[in-house]
C-alpha cells in the first residue's frame, strides 16, 4: 500500500518538474526574455491664438514622457516646426496640428491627436501704395501697391487724358503734363471685404525748354457749308518744343466751343453763327497756350442778278459780281462787278452774249432793312451816287425817283453817264433764297451811253418795291448768291 502511494508521489513530482522545465525552456532562447509594450497617450495643452500671417506655439505631451513630433494637417493654411511646435499661419481658414509619439522598447506608439486653431483675422482690408515713382513728360513709370489681405491689387487711371496705366502691372504711361492720379482697388473674396480705394497723385515733370504753345496768329474765320457752321483756320503758331495735341475754339458772345486735332477747325453753332466772333488756342503736352485775338467771320460771295427785259430778248440786264460779308457785324463791303447793257450785242443771251458790260466797282451805299432781314447794297460805275435827274426831286439815285432821266438833265453836257446795281444780302445767311418781297427791292439804273433812250436811262424796278416798273418794263427776276 505504501509502495503504491510512494509511486504516485514520484509520478506527481515528475509531472510538476516536467511542467516547470517546459516553462523554463519556453522562456529561454536566442532572443532573450519576452517584452510586454506599455500603452501611452498624448495630450495637447490649451490652444494658442493664431492670427492671420502670425505665429503661435502649440504644446503637447506624451504620458510616457517621450518627445512629441508635430505636423500640419492643413499645409495650405499653416505650417509647424515638428520639434518646437511653432505654428506659422499662411492663409485664412482652420489650422489643424497633429501630434505623434512613435513609442520605444517599453511603450507602444501613441494614437495621433490633433488640435484645431481657427485663424483669427479682420475681414476688412486696406490698400497701401509703395514709394512714388518719377514720371516725366511722355515717359513711363511703375506704381506698386499691396493689400492687407495679400490679395492682388488692380490699378486704374483717374486722369485718362493725362496718363494711362496697366491694370495688372502698374505700368504708367504719361500723355501730357499735369497731375497723374492712379487708383488701386482690391475687390475682396470669400474671406475679405472689398478694400477702400486708394489714390496716388504723380506730378509729371517737364524737361527744360518745353513750354505751352504760342498764341496763334493769322487766324481767319469764314462761313461753313451752312449758316450753322464756321471754318476757323490758324495761320502760324509756335509749338512750344513738343508736338501740338489740338486746338480749342471759343466764341464771343460765349456759348459756342469746338475742338480739333489740326487746323482748320469746324465750328458748329446751335442755330446760326451770325453775330459771333471766334478765338482759338492750341495745346501741347505741357498745357494750353494763350488764345488768339477775336476774329470776325468774314467770307467772300459771288452774286448773279437778273432783270427781265421784255423788249430786248433774249438779252436781259444782268449784274455779275462779288462782295465781302462780315457775319459777325452784318456788314457788306467791296461789292463790285459788271452790269450788262441789254440793248447792245447780238441775239445770244447771257452767258454767250456779246453785250456791252459796264464796270461797277464803287460800293457807295449799304442800307439795312429790319423788316426784310437784310441789307440793300449798291455799287456804282462812277465814284459818286449822282445817277438820275433831280429835276423832280429826289436824291439823284434812289430807285423810282425823278423821271428816270440822267443826272443833270436836260443839260446833256452835264450827264456823267453813271450806272448802278443794287443787290439784297440776307444777314442771317447770304446764300438763302430771296423772298418775293426781297426780290422786289432789287434795282438797277443804266445812264451810260449804251443804256440811254434819248434822255431816259434804262432802269429795272417793280411797282411793289418802288411804285413803278422799269423804263423799258424791265423788272428784277432773280438773284443767286454763292460762297466762293
């Protein structure tokens, strides 16, 4: 019985020994004893404030006491120094910083943790110009400006007649002297409001010896293609050492202005140019020069006047001439020309006639008729108005007066043989067609030998105009005035 128990005890002891030996063998080998890795965690400190464009430092610690490494999960918004935790902001938005600890032989890698840092910024922005560049006449310069947001700035010229600017590069090109004003704008985006416009003024420097143009001389003004236009021409001018940019015409009385790049300058009037004088000044890159003296509107016109002569057909009494008209003052001067004698010549009418023509080169009368709106102007063959007889009264030349006899009648020896033609000039527009009332005031008298019927001179008048028809039933038929 004891033997059996003793055998059982031996067997049990051997089993325990075998188990112990197996465990010992399992713990032994070439790699040494097994290591059990301890877990660890990372904790961030309080988040710092991160301002736009600024820096801040994040702090994190591992429960193992091992060093932590930092990285940015939002690299377009912010960057971070992996060792120090110094965060640098680069753009508005949300900055996310990650902290890692990779562990060692005693500690397992820590789970990554992150910290969110909102980028603090003011959505309002301003634009600031850099240093002023130097801009010379007709030269270029570059302006610079920055927005507080860092967004791109656009440029524009506030004085486009003085200078232009490239909106993106800020390259300024000068066009003339003066003050060049450049505006800088930033329109904002999803994060920033539009910036208030900034303006920079650059004074254009003028090289020595360059001045404004001189005063125009030899200025003339003539009627244009209608009563509403005038042609102003500059005779000569000094440019001031730089090319002329153009001319400006002003009126007296004030109210009419015109500009032109070169001479002549066409001036357009609101209704009629009659009664106005004009002055012209020139401008170059430096500025405008002194204006010229006031110039009246003076033009030369041709006139053809026809008196129908029933007894001398196909010949009529015709006056062909010219005159100078001052539209500013309404004055007519230098009316002169030739008067045909319808009783002379062959059977060919004007202009292929062979009639005798009398030279009428002495303007001795110009009378204004307010009710008719124009001037009755008379030119004589002799330098005197003595034309018709004063035996029955009259002044010796007025149409329809006397007896249509020659001056000094009945004494033949005292007859000077004078002649005249009378035209009508519309002072608002000389080329305007005449009304019948104006035609009725036309007249001629021919007391030269070829126009005499005994002691009676040939005349052309109307009953409506002067109370009698011409001495040979001649009367005014038409008048045509054209500008030379």
